[in-house]
C-alpha cells in the first residue's frame, strides 16, 4: 500500500462516519433513535437489510470459498426468498401494527414477560457472540494487509463503528449503510473486471468455463440426500428457509432495519428487493472466487496465501524449508499448466478421448499441488494467524499483489466499510434490545424518552466494548463464514419457534412455550455435541422441537386467558 | 390486506410481487442447473 491507497481509504471511511453523525445530530426521542422516524424509503431499507447481513466476512471469505469449493455455497441461500415472503406476510404487519421497538416486545404481549426475556436473552447471547466474530474475522485479514498489529486493527475499527452507532442510532446506521454499500459494490465490480482482464488473452470464456466445470467449481445445485453433505438443494431450501426466517423475522438487527420504513409497503418492498437480489449477489461473489481460481491456474499462486503466518518462523532451517516447498510447488504447478493447455488443445481438435485423459491429468496435478500445500502448512505455519483457513486470504493476496494503487485502497475501504456496517447494525440492535426488553422492562419503568435514549447509547457503547474485548481474546475458528452460521444455527431454530408458536398456535400459552423453548434449546446443544450432520439442519430441529414440546406441555397446563 | 390495519391473511394487493420473487428464484436455480450441465 502507498500514500494514495491510504488517502482513498481514510477519506472514504471518515467521510461516511461524519456524514452519518452530522445528519442525525438532533435525534432526541426514543422512536427516531431506535426506529428512525419511519421515514426511510424502500430502496434504503433494502440496501440496509442487505448490508446488515453482508459483513466483511462475506466479501473476504466468500471469494475464498469460491476459489476452493466453487459455487456450491450459493445453495445456502435457496430458502431465503421464500422466508422473506413469509416475513413480509406474517411478521412485518404485526410488528408495525403493534408499534413495537423490538421483536421480543411482541412475545411479551402475546405470552408473558418471562418469554419475552427468554427471546431477548437468546438473541443477546447469540448476537453478542457473533458481534465478536464479525469484528475479529476481518481483523486478522486487515492486519496482514495493512501490516498493523491485530489488536490495534480490532480496536480501531471497533471504536470507530461504536462511536458513530452511539452518536446517531438507527437512522445513522441506515444512512451510512447506503454509502458503504455503494463503495463495496463499486469495489467488487472493479475487482471482478480486473480479474477477467488478467486471464490469459488466448483463453475464451468457453475455455475458462470448461476448466472451471471440469475442476468441479460450477456445481451450483446438488440434489444429494446425504444428511452429512454440507450444502445441497434440500438443506439449502429447508435449513436455509428456517435460518433466514429466524434471522429476518426475529433477529433484532434485521427487524430494526425494516421497521424504519415509511409505510408497510416500503418495508415490504425493501425485503422483496433482497429476496430477488440475494442469490445473484452471492453467486457473483462466489464466481469471483472461481475466476481467481482460473487466474491462478495460469499464474503460480504462493504456496500458502496467508503470507504473514508463512513468514513467521525465522531461522536458516525455516528459510531452507520454504525454498524447498516453493520449488516443489512451482514444478507441480508448471506440470498442471501444461496439462491444462493440452486439455484445451484436445477440446479444440474435438478429440474427446484425449480431452478426458488430459483432464484427469490436470485433476491429479491439482491434488498433488494441494498435498504440497498441506505439507507446507503443517511444517511451517505457526502463530496466532496459522489456524485461520488459507482460503480466507486468497482474495486479499490477489488484491495486494495484482491490483493497481488506488484500487487497493478502495477495496480495503470496502472491507472496512463492510465490517463497520454489519457491526453497527448489530450494536444498534443489541443496545436497543437491552434497553427496551431488559432495562425498561425490569429496571426503570417510567422514565422520559431522553432517559431511554441515553440508556440505549450507554448499552450500545457497552456492547461495542464487549465485542472488542471478545474479539481481542478470541481464538479463531478455522473457517470464518461457517463459524458465524454455525453459532446462528444453534440458537435461531428455538427463537424462531417462539414467534411461530405466537403467530400460528393460538392455543399455546406462555408457560408451555417457555419450558418448551428451554427443553428444545437443551436438545439442540446435546445433538450438536453428538450428531454429525450439516449444521443448517439444527435450525429445523430446534424449531420443530420447540413447537412440538410447547404443544405437548400445553396439554398438561391449564389454558391461559389472554388480555 | 393492503395496509397496516388488519391481521394475518395473504395480502390481496401484493401477490404479484411475491409471484415475481418466486419466478426469479426458479429462474436462478434453472440457470445454475444449465451452467452445471453445460460445463460438467
């Protein structure tokens, strides 16, 4: 990075933060602080909902997923459009007509205060953990890009984001997310165009897709019924449906985004905007990873993408080992490149037998490359960054080594913007749920709006500091994007069931659903520890178990009279 | 249901948008299948 990159980076970041704070400097009452005055248009809501879900993990880790496993991860989002339709039909009108600040207030009105606190509590635990992930994940990558210390990167981005969320509240989050999303989209499109431009000139689009398909990178739909398979059409449609329904329907960080809508119609349009665009957007990012894979078929990649960890081990022995791995890796890579050229030549001649043979040869060479890489990682990777999946560094390495100055600054600004926008929405939601569902409900009941706005600011600050502390002490899981989804899947099913029981099982009362939820959550913990199945299924299990338990318990408790 | 005032049922003034969302989803899946089949 040079001075021009830093200028682009700092200018765009500070500009957006100051814009958000300036525009919302007069916010005094709780409604506009938490719900943004109901003035936000459908487009702004749509972008805000999308930005809240898309953290830096999405833009850094997802191209790495595409590089390693192709576009198969896109199936994770198959349940999302249907879930958003149900949210907009069933959940949204009720939240709006009851005029709630948080989703859990609805549980309090439908059941009792205890169930409301349970819902809010599960949200706070789950989202509080995820807030640490969303700041830690890009932290390790940004620190290697900027060559800053990891703790400083986390503290810098964490504080910047906490301060403008505290200052502006929900409206500031929506306002700034629009601009951050514009920077991110622009930067990703530029990166996409540049990867395309850097592919060999003689490689046609059809040749490129042939190689990608032959190497198993274009398997976007799998109808396998193996429950252990992580991403299939069925797990994506069913598990993804429950995950998305819970996330968009009951997670305060999302509910708060679409409650800022000027009308029910605006909020719905914002959700439908996401229902249409989410799958193409994820495909685009994964396909960027496939293009990176193609680029590195013709240009040798580093043995290990995580260069900071690769260079950590010092001494003559380590240097000699690195040189040895570099040499072996380059030899196998050259062999694979020759195979690919022969494969394409056979294809152009129409020689099917030779094409199949050369393709098998290229696949074998790819396996050999992976083996050398695995050996190198085992032998030489040490330090705090060593555990993180190497695929998370693929895109970062490409950006730093292949793109022109200015674009590097823009992309790093995009990564930081993505961290800030999803973090800001989470903090905002954590602060408001703590104030409305815990503080106002239990501690101070009848105070002025100024008092609650001040309390929300303090709780937002507190959660910001908790997330920074968690991120500073976290020992990172191996795969970032999966870690976030796994934590969500463990809690989301039960939280969703609380709302589904409230909406669709009118006979079930507060006592039954409260104990049903606790039993179902315990069951999910036990099954997670003992069963080896794709994690998306825990959303389904938690949800169905909670609904079933609630119904069963209701048979033994007297029906409750609702106000 | 066309405004904030009523309860749960399927909103009568909105099915067009929901249908459009489902059509887009089906088209997405079909395109992914075509891509997979064209470049096995």
